[in-house]
C-alpha cells in the first residue's frame, strides 16, 4: 500500500500546513506549475516527490521534469500531466494516450478547480487537486491525499483552506 499526497499549481507558494496534511504520506505527486526550483526542492526535502512541469514553469524546472509522467503505483497505471482537461473535455491527444496506455488514474492540474471523477467510458479515475498556491482566481487552497492498495484507490481526503485575497 502507498499513501499519496497530491497537489498542483503551487506557483512558488509552500503552504504552512502542507507538511501537517502530508505528514504520513509515502510520496508527493505534483501536477505542474510548481513555480520555482526552491518550492520543488522544499517538497523533495520533505518527501519523495514526482512532478511534471506546467505552463508557468521556467527552463530550470523543464530541464529536470517531463510534461507527462507514466508509471505504476502498486497495480494502478498512473498518468500525470499539467494541462489535461477532464472526462468529456480532454485536451487534444489526452484521450488517445489514456486509451493507448491503458491508464487507471489520470492526474492533472491547471484549472485550479478540485475535481475527482470517474470516466465511465474509459474506466479511468480523474483527479485534479485544484490549486495549492495563492495566485489565480480560486478562493480555496486544496490538497488531496489517498491510498493505493493493489488496484484500489481508497481513503481519499481533501485539505481546504480559504485563500486570503
């Protein structure tokens, strides 16, 4: 079993309660728009971290990270990207990748809107953790944590804090 902490769109902001909410996770997944190398290094220092770069990330992060990550966690095939859309509204090429790669869990960011939904047509669970930073239009800072146990994704919990505008 793996305990995962999921976030996106930090935009160079490291929320003071992130380490409390992610205290017991085995690893952190970041779905892009990290913002700067310092934020990425802080995450990696705290917990093992997988990440993709987002549209605001500069060349230093783009040299270290990929646009898409494909991997297995337990028996779940995962794809992480930054701009991916959501069921029935995927970005160009994403649906084909989900089908071709036989993805079970699709994670993306970018929208700053927390969404967890099942794509019944593709039998894929979609997660967007919303935004963990303070830049953007969102009113709440959100993080997700969950467990992957074999083929099961379970015990999903959400952290939500009001963003000070």
